[in-house]
């Protein structure tokens, strides 16, 4: 069937940036797939959301999977069985994320097993948040800017999640350190999904979470930008997952830091 989807174009040297255009593509109906979206953050318990896909002409209200068997182990010998909390959400209280450890996820649904592995990078803290006006966007819009310092070692990968007045901005903001290694960074969160108008900023609240992720998870989001352009989408057209067995989605062992600013 023909379906209009939004494909973001990522600017070459500013990966925390995207714009969109509409194209028509043919997407064949596909049988439902298991969707696994999960993470474990530094100092926090794991959270895993399990659901199933729907046909492309339906909305994104994916039916939750409530009967999965979910386990998580790390390379330090720890192991936890995650309990279903409702609505397809699984978690455990006896395992907390630790930097540098590799975590192995196993999910069994309807006698089929899916596995994933992810290594938690070191934490990189956001120093501050500011806003900046850009004339190339009509001269009447400001965007959020993250200020942080990339570590001297190569191979750092970042994902930012932006909330404006407590509402999630659905764009995917990712970046690697290919061009910024070891330097102070001012990363602009360009997006057509939000607008900060100069003169109307007072009282608006910005909250940004920045995750340090491993390369496999970063590559997943790079492909997801090309396919869908939104962080909360999982469909049969999703990119290759870091979860084996035929599921879509991703599992990320990641460090997390957040910063809030009221303008």
C-alpha cells in the first residue's frame, strides 16, 4: 500500500539536528512482531517495555505483552528476573546499572526467545543548557543548546531527549565524537517539532536528558532516523535491531544525566 511517511535529513556535521520531507513509499503489510524497548541506566533498575506491532494502516497503540519471561544478567555474575508491572512494563529491584558492565537481556514470548547485549559507557555530564537564535530558520526561532565536554578517548556516542514544558519532543537527537573528540561541545537541538520564540521565553521549562550509549544502540537510532524520524515509533519497517531472534526495538545499557532550566 502507499503510505506517506516523514524521512528526516541529518546535517553532516551537526547530528543533533534534523529536518523532514514527505515522500510516498510502498510498505507491505507484515505479520505482528514482538517489540522490545528497554534500558538500564547507571544507578537505576532496568525497565523493559514489551508489545507487538500492528499493521501499518493502524495507529501506534501497540498491544502490550503481559506473559513474557524476562531475565537480565551482567558480566559481574549478577542476575535478575524482571516482574510484569502492568501494561507490558517489566522491571526488577535487585539489579542496578553500573558503568563499564555488559548486560545481557533474555526475553521469551510464546515459546520464542530473544536476546540482546549492551555495554554501559562512562557518564558524561551536561554542564549547562542555553538557547540560541538562528537566522537561517526565519530569524524568529531559538533552539536549545547543550554544553558538555567530550572525553579524550574516541568512541563516545550520545542521545539527547528533550522535554519542553513537560511535553516530549519526538525527534531523535544523536551524535558521535568523530568531529568533537576531547573538546567542549555546544550541541544545538535543531527540530521542526518545537519552537522557542524570542520575547516569549519567560517561564518556559526545558528538560534535557543526555544518554551515553554504545555503538550498536547508536547505529540503531541512525537507521531509525532514516526510516521513521521519531523516537517512539516501532513498526515492521524499523531498522535492524540489536535484539536477536526477530524482534524489533532495542536494549540499551546507558549512563544518564539530566538538566532542567526555566527560562
